[in-house]
C-alpha cells in the first residue's frame, strides 16, 4: 500500500502536516520581516536630533552657549608664552616624525 498525500489513514493526513509546516514558515518569515523593518526604520529613517525634552528643557544648550561666550570674552596674556617655565616644556617622543620612516618589513614576523 502506497501513501498518497492528502489521503487519510486512521485519521492522519500527510497533507495536513505539510500545510501546518507551511503556516509555521509563513509566520516565521513574517516575524523576521517585521523585525527587519523595525531595525531599518530606527537605524536609518528615525530623526536623530534631540527633542527639547531630551536636552533637559534646553539647559544643556544654554550652558554650551554660556561656555562659548566665555571663550569669546577671554583674554590670553601673551607673556605666558615668554615664561621660562612654559618654554621648558618638552613633548614626549620624537617630533617631527621623519618622512619616509617605515615600519617592519614583515609585520607578521616574530619579534
């Protein structure tokens, strides 16, 4: 006796199993598609500018403006650069780096 799809034997249908598998696959595909759309929306199309409530009612922006105004109004005394302590400061390492200086010939060779 051969098993023919769609034929029932003892109340068991092979066609019903295939339909159930297809339904599950459609649900899984739909869930993955919805998840991808959510990721694309929040990753690419969402506006990234902060709202006023996100910047604490504008207090952060106001503080930045105060800082910028303070920098504009500041005066730097040029005598600071003539001070012996300032001139004795030394940068660590060799400066400037020599042009044409190369690294190791084989970066994967052991040390």
